[in-house]
């Protein structure tokens, strides 16, 4: 039965939850398919995650491999294919707890970087799992700076082979997933040398383990890099190469080829590589970043409706902690951010699809904008969602600290997203570089991409809001965000120019402006997110109460951003001190409004209890009973080996003999 | 040999790190003694063990309990009795981690001393001192942590047998979280609602045996176990306890203050103000812990940033140390300054506590409310800041920070519960706010207030003027910490006043005091934060005057300035909105922050060396003193459990059969 405190929350929903779910999924048909996939996966005991919090690294790894193998069977059984509509929901249904994710990256890199001949040779082998692939780029000493990678591949004309080496310890490949224990092959990125000349970084297919007995191939040292904060189910690995010879045909050669005589030939456009990075950055937002935040909000908000603590009024029952303003102020902005970024993701997907179409027609014009937006939003969304999950975790007090709450593992997983696929600070600086360029161009009257045309329209007005209700007008707050974004970009540009004119070298000047540039890039993304949310709300159908509640969330998202960064808005007087008080008042009022729909708003995310895997967040709200029963299953309650060995002698009076 | 980059960094420092270490320790002699104890532990083969990162939770618990029992014996063998020295010893033995006897030593024994009658002490103290009795302190329940009066466990007095009958009447009443309860303890001090003669007399403490001496099996009527895996605290058996009609003799209620007579008559305690003292003490320890945990994370991140080279700053030149990037300095140096600030705050609270607790024993309780209010807020302020700061340090180490070999994940998971335990932080901030609002209303009613809140007195003087309270720009001298203290003072005053006015407006609106308080609580928390921030800046600034060595004074002054200016830059809106600083001044602050980063840069490594963490205690491959990071990461990884066999068993179990089938 559902806890009455949670049931009562659902009775008063101001909108239709099912309709909102369909909106998030992109249509009722999508919701139906997603639910079918989730049901098929989660009803299969092999995919159970119930014991995950009790397992060691070795056990987690083994379970992930078992699941990956079983998944092949399952897909066959269900008639799901890699191109079918079900495919994208499988990962979500598994909560990512499965091995061989890098196998797909291995395949994709061959498809993108390989020649037709190479694709024909390797892709079928990989599809049938005759081999298991990985992707070895990052080294112990280099992650961000790819040109600095130290692994070498020297072409030997005599044998028509490349000789791969790890010349020093910092050149060891480090971190690649599935490489520590599972992979038989990997794509190794190495500096190519021909006749003593270095041609830069190139990809090579290298076999690392025997296909017969899985032992390491000659010249290969590989293993697991040891325990991490999460991803215990993945065998992130290290790889040391010592005079490993591979045939000339193993260099992926869609763009560059080494001829038998050692001639180096470049072919085609490399720009597509940028596009691949963009693809990856956009594709990770939904499953790796938004889903964890949505789950964390679901857990924390449901628990806050069940947990009662202290009394708000003497003589009354203890209050739900969700009724405390401070608790609302922690959780509801995270909920609004989850929705805001969901819609940003839709926007990026659409932009990406358009860009992809253009690229098919050999038109690369959209690439810089796509690259800048995907970099900036990857950084901003991962950072804010990570912070959001942590806030949810701490908002659950002591019980949030138990692994059984599900929150610690959501947190430790999402934080990795701030680093992989581009370290966030570096990405923001890339976005900033694009902004500066467009700012200069726009001010010189040249055309710039649509997302940055606003940089040309510098207005020096003041915010026209007269009372707190004015701040519920999207025009008012969107313009405020735009104003700040322009101001920060233009002041960073001016600072950079000043420094250069005063004789500071260009790269030094850049370094001295980076703190400001990062702020400008963030402001740009924040502006786009607010604007996009407001535009999305406008387009929503008005019935079923959806538009109204989304409007509230949009307002909250925007006003929270101002409330928590008032300095940026006050700085040049665009918003006045009195107006900040209006923002604060409106913002705090909104908390109380959205509070009423908080539980339905997380219900709409439509996570099953098995997906949440949380004692605190289950749909029925039977928090304490579940926590108690689950804890008893902990291995620590099965036996106490320490008793005989240490406790007994301790308790049996060994000390009093001192 | 030491990595060349680190060698160069250390050679370029402008001050002697040892001198700064002495300041942090409270004198050269204390440093000497700390290192003596450190050597005693670290050179002791009994305290050696495998890297904890590779052990399962059960194994970690086992190691901890082994070391704890040895620790207790050796402490007595060496005659170490000073609380701070015990703290050092324990911290070196357990490398800054919790251990299963923490509650026995830190709560069970002290509670016996303060709340047990002489007869009870005779019965329990010596067996507990000799660890025949191992106890814990069972307060928190599944359903209640913050709101103590809401605890549901009952102890009903039965005069016919002269016993208390203990019960856990609901699931939510199960004791949950007490450390050492799950597997280790055989006794617990249980807090329960006392019922006698049909009336509830509120919470009282009872000594409850929970496991059979000799077999360690739970006693009939007792259900006890481990609450399962957590974010951290692997070595601690946090436990649950459920009692069903479990009877204990009347003499097991701790009766130094309140009493139940044989016929069931209840005798009230004289005063309960004294329990304040313990809370203040424990919260002051958390402030110190915030400083130390953040210092450890800074040490790791800054040393690693001096060793790690990446990308290019100038075309054609070698890859620079990542510590040379402005964005990296902007992440780390303000945290370094914060760590120093919190050290000095921790020392201040400890000293004040000792002084005030001296007053308490002589009967003067006048300073207690302010100290209580101040430590509640500072506990929250410092633990929140350190919690976020540790994570920023880890993120600044990129991918390798995410590996457990960096040591930062462990620091984080061990530290983060301090935002919750001993008073949930938001609740703490609101306690401080209550004191601030009270002081504010005293001022408005014409009284003078003293101590850290005395700046509120100035509000009444300003009220004569028609203008907005703090609408007077401070003439800020950007290189003078005392001038910055003034700015923080104005900000705190303005936010306290604004919260108080909003509270009043709500009261005028709605009448219910509780509702009005709740609807103002976001403002109230901000006011408390501003107050705490002011206190920290003030204490850091005051500390500078005590530093005699010129070189150390110079470097600490820069850190203090960075701390204060960075805080202004981050909270610029507060200063702008209240008209304390102008936009031009804020721009100046932002610029000066960046200049200070460059000034501090040459001393960064020496400044973390001064924290003087031994490598064993630091527990980090990235933060090693010698900076030989990469080779040691490789050595470390080779010991991982997944590398125990060359071919993992999963290959034979799953991979091979799959490949055969496809």
C-alpha cells in the first residue's frame, strides 16, 4: 500500500502526470516502447541490481560481463536490433550496469576512421563478438592534450609493419574501459613515425589478448587500474606496449594512409572528427547526466514528503520536511534544472540533426556553432547536474549517506561526466573562444551563427520591472540573462585587447583572462537555457495543466539563477538593488507554488523502483520498512569473522591484565 | 629522489615552512611532540596493513578493530592521556578514518563519567575502561535525528519488579546509525521516553546490555545488526537496535540528575543547560576537522598540479605545469586560503571553549548562549565550505582524482557526513539565526549587545539617519584586511536586519510565529552565513597580528587578503545591493584576486608542505611528498584485486561460452 503522506501528494496534482511523461518521452508511442523495454529487462533476474551495493569490485565486474552476454541473448529473443526504436532504452533500463560499453566505441571509431576495407573486415567480427574491443586514447600523463600523447608507432618498411611502444611510464595507456580484463583488441592512438619523421597522432588496431585462452599477447602488459569512486563494474585498464608489431593494414586509414614504401598520404576532410566529438558530448547528456539528476530528485522529493521532522506549529503533527522553506530551496531548483536541461537537450538534438543533414551535403558551416554549444552545454549541464545530485544527497540527511538510498552511487557516477569527453574548464574555454570570435565579427557587421546574433545587439538600458510580478515575465528575465552574457563577453574581449595592446604576449594575455572567459561562456549557456525553456513553454499545449506548471518551473529556473548570482546582474546597474528584492520575493513565492506539485513532477519522470534502486525513493513511500529489511540482507549481517579473531580476545579481559 | 618540479617549487619558496607549521600546531614544542607520536605509530609494525582501498568492507572493519584494540593498549602503555595527544595517536593509527571504538571512547565512557551516579560508575566504569564492556550511544532512530523530542523508543517503569521495560514500538523507532552498534558493542546507552506512573517524563538515558558476555550473541528481546554499506565509514559498524519488552534493572537508568525512585516517583533534574557544553565541544572539533580535511585535499591537488604538465601556454615551449594556468590557480588557491582560515577559527573556538567551560564550572554561564550560537553556525559554515572544497580539489586533479589512489575520494566520503551529524547544517544555521534575531531585537529595543554580534549596535545609531541602513559606501583599502573586515561587518549587519524585517513583515501578515519563521528561513540562513563569514575574516585578520616572522607574516597576509577578497567577489551581489561597495570597487576586487593568485603561486607548494601531513597519513599517490606520481600509480594498480589472476574467471564463465555460441 502507498504511504498516505505520498498518496495525498498525488491527489492534488494540478496537471496530468501521464501527459507530462509523454511530453518528456517525445510522444505516447515512445512512452509505450520505453516501458515495454524496461519491463522486459527488469523482469529478468539476471539483470537484477538488488545486491549491487553489497558487492565487491570483482563481483560487480563479473555481474556486468554476465549481463552483457545475457543481453545479446535477450535482444535476439525480443527481436530488438541496434537500429530499432527499442535500442536507446536498453541502457536506461539497465541503469548502465553492463560491460562492453567501449566495445561500441571501438566499433564506432572503426566506422568513422576506417577505410571501407577495414570496416568490412572488422565490423562483422565485432558485431558477432568474435572479439571484444576497447578504445585506448588517454595515457597516464596525458588526457586533455592529445598532441602530447607519447605512445609511438614506427613504420618498418622491411616487414610492412608498425612497431608500437610505450617509451616511458607516463606514456602508458590508462583509463580505457573494458581494457583491464575483457578486451581482446583495442584502438591505440600513437605518434606515427616514418623514416624518423613524426606525423602526429594516428589510430591503430592492436590485438592485446589471445582469442583462444585470453592470455596477453607477446609484448603486451595490461591490467586493471584499481578501485575508483564508481564504475566498479567496468575494468578500466592500463596497457604497456613493448615492440608490438602489427600489419600496415591495421592503421585506420580513412583520412591518412601509409603506403608500402612509407609514403604518407592525407585524404578527405578531417572536420568530421570534430563532428564525432560533438556527437559524443550531446549523446551523453541524456543517459549519463539528466537521468541521474532526475533519479536523485525523485528519491529526495519523495523521501521529503514521507519524512516528518520537528513541528512547524505547536500541537500539530510533525511536519513533512518538504514543507520547510529551506528544504524546498534545496530541492525545487534542482527539479527545475532537470526540466530546463531536458529541453536544452531537445534543442541540441534538433540542432545536431540539422547539422548532420548539412554535413551529409558536405556543408560544414554549422560545425563551429555546434561544437561551441555542445562543448559549453556539456560543461554547464554536467556541472550543474552533478551539484544538483549532491544537494539531493545531502538533503536526505543521514539516510542519504547509506548506499541503500541510491544517492551515493548516482553521485559518484555522474561526477565522472565532468571529466570524461573533455574536462569542463577546457570545454568552456573553447566555447569562450567561439564567443569572442563571434563578438568581434558581429561588431564588425559580419554575419554570425543564430545562437550568437544577440552579441551584436548591445543595449545599455535598465531592467524595466516595476514589481515582483514583472519578474514572472519571460521577456524580462530572458533579457536580463542576455544582458549579462553580452556584458561578460564584451568585458572579457576588452580586457584581452587591452592586455595585448599593452604589450603582453597573446597567449599570456589569454591565460590572464581565462577566469573571466569561463564566466562569459557559462553566462552564454545559461542565457540560451533560459531562453529555450521560455520558448518551449510558449509552444506547449495549454490543456491538462502542463503549460502552467512548466511555466512555473521555467520562472523558478530563471529566478534561481539570478538569486544565486545577484552580483552579475547588479554589476552595471542593469538590475537595481530594489529589483533584486523583487526577484527574491518572487522566487520564494514560487517555491511554495511548485511545492504542491513536487511529487507529481518527479512521478512524471516515470522511473520504476528497480531503476531507482533506492530504499528512500520507491513509489509507495514505504521508506523505513524497506530500509530495515534491505539492511538485514547486508553481508555484514551474515557473519562476523572479526569476532573470533579480534573482538573475543579484546572482550575477554586482555586489557585488564595490563 | 624528489621530482624535479617539486624540488624547484620548494627552493623558490620565500618563507620557511616549519615556522608556519609551528603556528598551526600552536608552538614548536607541540610540533615536536606531534611528530614524536606520529613516529611512534608509523614505525610500529603492529599498525601496518595492506592498502585499505583493496579490502572489502568486512576486511576493513576487521583491520580497524584489530588496530583499535592495540591502540587502546598502547596508549596506556605509553601513558598518553592528554586529549589532543590521544587524538593525534588515534588519527595516525586510523589515518584520519573513523573506527569501531569511537563511540565507546568518545561517548560511552564520557557519558558514564558525567551522568552516572557513583554506584553506577563502580559497576560500569572499570569494566568499560578495560573493554570488557564495550558500549555505544544509541540516540538517533530511523525516523528521528534532528528532532530529539520526537524519539519514539520507550522505557516504562515497572515498580513491581523494579525494572524498566524497553520497547521499539514502531519501525521508525528502531535505533539506527549508532557507530559500533552493529557488530562491536555489548552495551549501549539508549535514549528513550521515560514512562512512570502512567506519565511520559521525556527523554532519559539507560544503560542497556545488548549482547551476551562470552558468546557475543544478542540477548533475548534484542535485535541488533549492521545497517549495511554506506558512502564511506567502511570501517565503522553503524548499527540498528530493536528492543521487544527488554527488561533492565532500575539502577541502569543514568541517575546523576533525574531519578526514578523504587516506587516510581520521578525526581526532576536541577538544570539541563550543562549538556550545551558537550555539543559546543564536539562542534568545535568539526570546525578543526573541516580545516584538516580541506588541507589534506589541497595538499594533494596542489602537489599534483605542480607535477602534472599539460597542453601548451606558449607555442613551441614545453608543456607547462597545470598549476601555471590561471583557471587552476583560481580553483585551488582560494581553497588553500580557506583551509588556513578554518585552522585559525578552529583554534579560536577551542580556546574560547576552554575558557568558557572554566567559567561554567565556576558557575558563570553568561557566555554560553553566544558560544553555542556561534559554534552551531561555524560548524555548518566550515563543513559546507570544506565539503564543497574537497570536491573541487578532486575535480582539479582531472581523471586521476577520480581514482581511489588519489586519496581524495576517501577524504570526501569520510568528511561529508559532518554536514549532517551533530546537528544538520541548515538546522544549525537557523539556530545561529535565532540568536542573531534575538540580538537584533535587543538592539532595536535600545539595549547594547556584546561579543561577535556587537556590530548590530551600530544599526541603532544609523537609524537616526533617514537613509537605508548600510547605504554608505565603505572606503575600502584593498590591501588592508582590517578594512575588508569592515565590509563583511556591514554585509552581515545588513542581511541580519533584512531577515529581521522580512520576519516582521510575515508576522504582520500571518500572525503564526512558526509560519513566519519558516517563510523567512532562506533569508535567515543567508544572514547566518554572512555572520559566520564575517567572523572567519575577522579571526584570520586578528591572527596576523600574532605572527612575528616577517616572511611568514607576508605570505599569510596574502592568503588572508585572498580569502577576504575572493569571498567578496563570489558574493558581490550582497555588497552591491546594500551599497557597501560600488561596481568599480567590485571590479577592482575581481582584478586584485587574480593578481594575488600570481603572487601566491611561487609559495603554493611550500604552503601545503606547512600542513605537514606524512605520506602515510595523506594516503594519496597523487599527493606524495616526493612527487613520483606516475610510477607509483602503476605500482598501486598492480595490487588491485582485479589483477590477482592474469585471466579473470569471467572469461571462462561468460566470455568464452558466448564466443563459442555466436
